[in-house]
């Protein structure tokens, strides 16, 4: 009987730890998403017609690489 109680306590502790990790991971993903959206908005506001095609292309490439890496991290976290 004591073994079952210990096993149940271990399961509860693991459950609580996972819940905390999920909560923290969700908050981290939300923060990263908000940062990406600020970058996206900044990119849109800066990519106006007076910018050269090269400047806009380089900014788009950098943003695309950053967003791709962030999306991959988020997919792994979920």
C-alpha cells in the first residue's frame, strides 16, 4: 500500500512539474510571438517605396530567417 501511495505522489509531482513547464513554455512562446509581430510591423513600416529593392530584400530575408527559427522553436516546444 505504501508503494502505491509513493507512486501516486511521484505521479502528482511529475504532473505538477509538467503543468508548470507548459505554462512557462506558453508564456515564452507568447513573448516570442509578440516580439516577432513587432519585427513584422517594423518591417512593413520600413519597406516603403523609397527603399531600394536590395534593402527591402535583405530586410525581408533577415526577418524570414528569424521568423522561421522562432516558428521551429515554438513547434518543438508545443
